[in-house]
């Protein structure tokens, strides 16, 4: 039944006297059964409905600047090898809002993609972003946890957006390249929080017009930056989503970026001690540790902490007990007594790793970012055949003769252009490494906390995701699931756990009634490492929201590249952890309990 049919029927019922009530009931039954329509025509085809969506005007949407650029009916598509998931027939809508001329006469807009399946389940799924966004996501609906199915295939309407800037056009090579949107004050706010509100409201309105009925439940899922977005939404816009899945969230993204540069300084000192320099004469971080060195670190952590959870199985479940006091003696045991060899670690390497795990500090003793967790995944090199663990982020490819660590390249641009006020022009081609290794950390830390001139909000404020005032989200029944790898080299699990502990105090010890954190031992950023990194946390979230079934455990599976292909383990809500029940195969999650 169409919305117009409902309006006409209401008119008939209100105007019909009781002696004609049976007539009204018969009309209602006929409309519901699809036998007739009050307009005298059959239901529109999917193509017709998609075409009508293309004609929606901005004046009929929450933000009148919204334009529907195109609406195209897409046929169902099969699973693509090493590519897109199988997708159902749907209407793909491209739109934009808030077009304007900003800094340096660049054109800005919030662009979005909305996919509307022919067979809709009544729900909306918002695909979180990544890095600093700047590209409109696929809007397939990433369920996170390395799941092969997309939300669109499950019947969700799915929306994704670019957060208000375009990496192709809003890119100045002398101002951080794709990070240069940070020189525009309004673009900063769109990236921090504003675009997510605008796109959510637009998506809900378009969905309602397309299907003739409102969204019943709304879900958000994202990882990394997308995880930050989810945590931000729970506080700033608690009315938008019923369930939020935040994986590897950046609770403190600006501080994490500066912390990445602080870590780079620590590893640069090791490279300098080894006499390793890049083509410009700067310390070459790639040579600070070999792969064999990282394996020695990982082995030392495993030897120290594997047994702390009651079972020697290659996973360190009890990460809170895996401290310096138990790890450092193991690392000292494999420290070279004389010359450095592949079979031992240099004392400078052990000291550097200890500093990074403890958290680099400013001259006044304050942490730049947060401490990290000792975990065997530090040596993790398994992520679909690529090394996406500590080496890629902290050190870079060992064989490279140039500095190519992601920490230096990405964090330098983000700190210089987006997270400090006022921003600093940096040429990403040859200036990112120099900036990252020379910027005054104390001054940059202060520049993250103060507004200035046209930049009316500091980076810490517009990127804020650490609020523990989630009462509105909680009271309207919102549920939040956070999944975080213990060996994440980008955002610290310790930082996430510290946030949850504070939230739990605010909530009087009842935070788990609506917000839960699940640690994944061994997992790097978003996945990979010697871990069970395949899990369906999204289904657990939906059941929690719609059935009231709290996820007391989420089953996770190890991939083929790990030491134990097919192994399963329960992910347990912190502060619980998986414990072996003392009988049955240690490869089966059924033989473990959460407590």
C-alpha cells in the first residue's frame, strides 16, 4: 500500500458514517492484499520507483541544499573473486548537499551514496569511513569482522559518504595533499561530526519517500576512523541509531596521530644507532628492526604471557596481566650480550619497544597518547598475504631505502593539516618525513586543544569520541559494541578499555547493560596477526537491539594464514576473558567459557 493510499483511506474512514464502516474495512483489506489501489493502477516497478526517487527535491528533505544527482536501478550481481560481495537488485542513489566555495576557492560538498534494495527489511545501515575519508564509500554495508556478506544483501538500505571533502579535488600538494581540507574550518567540522548528522537525516528521509514508510531500526558500523564516528554518534546524535558497532575505534584520534610521530622518534633513535639513514640523511626507520627481530619480541611476549590465561595455546588472553614486569625479563633474556646478531635483540631495541608500549611522554611527563598492550601480534605479518601489522605502521618495509612507515606518512599530514591550529603547510612528497621527525611535540599537543581565528573548535573538540555521557543513547535503548585487537598498532586497546572503565564508573557499574568491549588477542588494526579475526559482531548487535539478547560471547575464527587455521574462540565482554573448561579440543570455542 502506498502512502497516498493510506491518506485517502484515512479520509474515507473519518468521513464514513458507522453504517458504512463495513465498506471501509473491505477497502482496507483490498488495499492491503494488493487487489486494488485507490489510484486504479498496479504497484510501480523497481525502475519506476527508482526514477521517482531521482525526482525528490531538496525542499522536501531535511537539508534543502540536498540534491539527488542520480538514481539508477542496479540488477543483482554475484560474488566477485577477491572483490565486491554478492549484491541484490537495488536503486543506487548519489547525492550531495552543502555545496560551497571554501578556503583557496576550493569547492566543497558532502557527497553520499545510498543503496535501496528492492526487498527491504525496514532498516538503515550507515557504513563508517576510514582514514580521513574523502571518498564516498561503496555503501555495500561492511559488517566488520571480515565477514563475506554485505548488509545490502541482508535487505538493509545502506548509506555511505565522504564527510564533506573530496580527495581528488580538495587536494593541495603543498598543504598535505589529501589532508589539505584541514585548512578549511568548515570542512574540519564536517569531517569531525556534522556530515554524519546531515547524511543520516537525509538518508532516512529519502528511504521513507522511496518505500512509503519510515525506517524501523537504524544501525551504524565502522572501523578505525569509522569506529570513532560510531562512538561520536552515540554522544552527539543519540537519536539517530539504535545499534552501533565500533571496531578498533580511535577514542582519541588527534592524540593517537601525535603519538604515532612520538613513536617514530623512538624508532628513529634505534635506526640512527645502527647507522641506517635514508637518501636525505635522516634515520631510516625501516632498519630499526628486522622481521626476525620482531619475531623475537613476539616470542618473548608469548613466553611471558601465554600461560597467564591458564592455557598455553599461542594466544595471550589475559592482557591486563601481561605487564612490563613479566615481559621485560623475557626480552632481556634474548638481548645480545655483545655484537648484534639475528638471534638476539640490541638493548636499544628492547628499550625502544618498552617506551612505545608504555606510551611516549612529553617533556613535562604527560603521555602524548596512551599506553599500549604487550601482545604476540606485535610480530604479526599475516593479513591476506600482506604485512599490515606493526612493521607497516611503525617501521615500514625493511627492504626500502626510504622512510615509508604509515605512521610517518599519514600521521604527519593529519597532524600538520587537520589536528593542529593553525594548520602547517607540508608537502607530502618530501616534507612529511621531515615534519614528523622534527615537529615540537609539546607545541603540537597544545595546538590540538585550542581554537584560533576562523577555526572556532579545537581538534580535540571536533574529533571528540571519548564522552562518557551516553545517558540519552542508553535511555532510548541504544546498544554499543566495540571490538578491538590487542595488537593494534594504530589505536590502543588500552585506551579503549580505559574509556570503558570510566564509563562504567559513571554508570554505577552497569555500563555493560548497553555498551560492551571485546578484545581480540593477537589481532592487528582491523584484522590480521596471529588471531581469531573473523567474527560476526553485527548479528550480535542486531539481536541485542531487536530481541534484547545481550551478547555474552561472540564466536571468532582463525584464518588459514594463522598457526591454527579454523580455530574458534569466544570473544568475551571485558573484563571477562576466555578460559579453557579443562576438557575437549582447545581448537573449539565450545570448550571455553567467559568469566
